[in-house]
């Protein structure tokens, strides 16, 4: 209370008797000015959005409906360049989307952003190469056609293929992470199922638990849980998970779950057997890596130890022979 009394005395001394009221009014006006922009940019009513989309579909006809479904929730800034930023063949588009999903990019604009980055980085590489050639020509150096092709086309090609290299590395790293975390995910799922939870509940629990240790595996289980909540068929959801992961162990696990549900066998028994196999498989992978280690270290060991040994052993003899040769010459 003493603190509030000090504030009241301070405001009264500087702003007069109505100082506290002035400050409260100013704070209220500030809050109103802060809330108005937030109200202006609030999300659109889903019902109005649905009505607008239905009206557009009726105007465009069947072709417009298919295009609307394909580009729903897409980036409107890239929509006008869709013919240049994504494959027109449905099979090529599906393959590119699957590759980007395996890399962890699930956005509907992922394909467009990928081709957009290829185009932008390619143009930047060409511009950087052209600028370098221009600097060489201004410095008086002769620039032949081979140099122009090397310093202009080279950076442009590197910039164009850099996104593809990045996505390839991301896919490989994500597959390794999923392979490493899959046995633990099966063990956790087995514990949840044996504790009395259903398969859907166990997937949700495992998805939350794996976010810290194996984010890629947790993300895949999270997608499966959300699709099941949305009402999608369980077998289709599991098959999509196997395709997105691109790992043989996950695909086999999906097949086991689908067959177990089809034949009416216990999911807990299937999980117990398959999780045991995955643990054994992980041990075998570790042993294989350990057995490869001596072979991989052989060249490094020879390159780092043999030259110093030769210097230590042969060096004194070579020095003595050279000294004797010098004395004989004298």
C-alpha cells in the first residue's frame, strides 16, 4: 500500500489532482489502440470462407473445383506462377511432394518454394559469375569463352542444384533419425497398449514423448494421430506414414498392423514380436558399424603413423650417409 501511495503522490505532484485519472485514461486509450489492429487482422470466419469457396466453385465449374482442391490454402503470391513453379504432370508432382515430405516439409506450397529457390539461387549464381567476369575485364585481364562459361554457368548450376542437394541430405538425415528412434517408439507403444490404451491413444502418447529425443519420429506419429482424429481410414493413414518415412522397417511395421487388424489378432502380441526384432536389428547395426571401424581407420592410421616412423627410423641413417658422402668428397 505504501508503494501505491508513493505512486499516487508522484502523479499528483506532477500532473495535479487529476493525475491518476489522466494516467488511467491514457492507459485505456493505449489498450484500445492496441486492440483495434488485432481485431482488424483476426482470422476470417470459416463459414464465410466456405460460402465464398462454394460460390467460386459454382462459377468455375468442374475444372475450377479440381483446381480449388489442388491449390487450397496455397500461397496466393505464388499462385500466379504455379505453371512455372510446379510440375504439370500429376505423377511428377506427386513424386516431388513425397520427396519433400520425406525431408520434413509438409506445406502445400513446398513444391513451389522448392522450384522458386532453385530459380532464385540459379539467377543469383549467374549474376555473381557475371559480376566477377565484369571485374576481371575492367582490371585489364583477358577473358576467353572457357573462363566465361566456367565462372558464369558454374555458379548458376551450383545455385540451381543446391536446393536439391539440401533436400537429399535432409531426407537421408531424417531416415537415419527415424531408423534410430523407431525401436524406442515400438517399445513405448507396446507399454501403452499393454497398459490398456487403444492404438490411437498409444500413438498420441508416443508422439508427445518422442518430440524431445526423436523429433522426426514424433512428427510422423503426430500426423498419424491427427489424420485418425479427422476420420481418415486407419489402414490408409498407416500406409501414408510408411510412404512418408521411406524406411523399410516402418513399412514392414505398417504391414504388420494392417494384417493384425484384418485377421483380428492381438495388436499387443504383434507389437511385442516386432519390437523384439527391431531391438535385435539395432544391435546388429551397431555391431556392423563397430566391425567396419577398423577397416575405415586403417588408411588414417597408415597415413598418420607410417610417415613419422619413417622419419624417425630412416632419418638418422640418411643423415649419416649424407655426412659420410661429404667427408669422402673432401
